[in-house]
C-alpha cells in the first residue's frame, strides 16, 4: 500500500516519541537504556518513558514504550510502543523502517512505514485516516525518531542545532524545525541532579498536512538541552526539555542512562 493509505499515531504520540529519539547509536556494538520523567503543569509526573537501543556498526534500532499516568491519563489515556531501524552516516541517520502501536483513549491504532534509499516512502495503517498523505508529498521524509537522531548526531559533529527535517509518521506530514539557542549552564532542578553546560535547541513543528481535529494535539514548540554524556559518543543526549503540549507546558528530565561506557542516575 502506498503512503497515501498510511496511518499512524497522533501528533501527541509523535511529540512524546521525540523524547526517546536520543537512544540511538552512541558507538559500535553498544546497548543503551534510558528513562525519562515527564512532569506536568501541577508538578506531578504525567509520563514515564523507557527506551532501548541495540546497535551494530553502521546500523541503529531504537524502541520506546510509554504510558500516560495521573491527571494526564484522564485527558489523554495513551499507551505506545514504537520502533525504528536504519543506517548511520557521519553526522546523520537514514531510516529504513518505522512501526508504531498505540492505544489512545480506547482507540487502537497501528502503522508501519518503509523508507527507500531513493526517497520513496510506503506505509500501511489500521484504521486509515480521513485525509490521505499523497506519496509525492511523503517522498524524502523520515520518521520522528530518526529526525531527532539526525539532530543529535549533527550536534556532536557540527555543534549547531540549525536543521529542518520533513517527517511522515504514517499519518501526519510536518516539518521539525530546530534553531540554535546557545550554550547554557544548568543547575539541579525538580529532583534532577545534573549541573553543567548544555547546548540549547529551540524546536518548532510546522504542519504540512494534519487533520483539523488533531491540530491542537502534541507539542507545537519547545526547548531541548543537550550534553555529551558517553565518552567517545558520536551523538549528544537530551538532559532536559520544556514543551508546550495539549495538556499544558511540561518538563522532561533525563532520569537514568545505562550503557557499556556510562551508568548515570540523575533523578530519583
């Protein structure tokens, strides 16, 4: 089935998935696991996300699973599992496939997308969307996990956030636009004990084809702070995020990172 028949998770899912994208190839034959806590408007945890990378030279595979909790679960009751595979190039990443399974407010959705080397994109979904993304529009896009991986690898090589990535997740078509916000010194905050210099990137989502009923979902903008956490890594990792979402402004904190070269516990 061509991309115009594809369907995936909501923009809210995509916004949350972005948190997990940093779990990608840090170095050859490495396995990285992280935990990220998302704190809502009332200072309560609204989501706990776990991600796992198993990587071979030149290739990456990242899986993520999460569920909303507390007050957030009353607004958006969601459970998601997603996985992306692809290849690594210096300072970037090229996806090959993306798969997502989501149950959101009692409605189950599944999608899968394949990305060919020539830019052709094919996908399938269940159930299908009301408005279909044409194959010509989806051409040259990537999944949302790989979009953030491109940013993190570019940061490690070039030291700049400046990047625009076209995204098609099987349902929606949009651009993720990143710009530089400079170097900033972070202090311990809301239970996270990280202190040090981080690179700040501003993020803006620019809709290209999103259904009218979903335009208020997900993160429209935000700031992400990145730092080098694994010796010899070819990427940077997010320390903190501040995002504007449909449930209000949320803060995300890296709580744990485990790999063969690092074992960090930054938040209880």
